[in-house]
C-alpha cells in the first residue's frame, strides 16, 4: 500500500485510462476527480487498472455545515446577539472550536420582536443550535435556536449549581430555588450526551 496523499474535493486525480474510479471519486471528460477531501488511495485489484479512491481522513477536521445541529458554549452576550464557541457537530467533538453568532431574531420562532438576548442565554451556557449560514468575513457561523428542540441544555445558576428546566423559558436552581430566564431546549433523547 502506497503512502496516502492528501487531496481536496474537486481535485483532478488522473485520467480514466490510468485507473478505475473507486469510492469518493467521480469521472468527467475522461478524468477521475475527488468528490471529497481526504487521502488518495491506489489499490491494484485483479483488474488491469488500479482502483483510485479517496478515503476520508478520520483525523480531518469536521466542519459545521448548514442544517447541522451543533453544541456550543456561550462566550458573551449583548442586546443584539450571543457570541458562542461551537464545540460539537452532532455528537462529534471538534478538534478546534469555531465561532458562532446567535442573533436576537434567530432565538425564537415566534414573537421575535419581544425576544431579549439576556433572558435567553448567559455566558457559559451550553446551547444546542442549528447552523443557518456560514457567516461573513469574521468567519462566524450564524446559528438559530428557533425550534423547540434547540436552546439551552445546560446552565449554571449564580450559586454555581446546574439548573433544572421548569418551562420553555425558565430554569431553576435546585439549591436556592431562584428562577432564571432562558430559551430552554426541549431536548430529544438522541441529543443527550451519555
């Protein structure tokens, strides 16, 4: 087996006369192209031509894409948006964090004009959100929590205790019984990290 060469999606690998297209590739105009980012693999099977395939490097960085549900931690809030660090895509931990923004109008599906960021999130809250766009020049991902399943999943009270959700907009500290406003996620069992 030859050492693997990294390649990017859309890269021209070789002509169809030199090899047969395997998984992770496609052919166009007599050439084989990579359909994903990964490592080029050439295997000589029983046929005359080697089979060229592209395998995803399991170590390669997973990127949040539009529509993905991500787990993020709130870093800072102001009256217009919450800044977050994206930690997981689905249930896969990221090697490096990405920055995201949840704008006020993307927090809730209804009564958007009445939403207040500080009543929805606080710094260090853990939030489930959906990627709605890949953002702008600051490379921030735009995120939304406008579905019932999305929002705050873990929050600590001022006493430092993990709070318990008591409604879709409030969490309570089990120690002091103080209530705090949050955009609470109705977490579906598949998102609970065991």
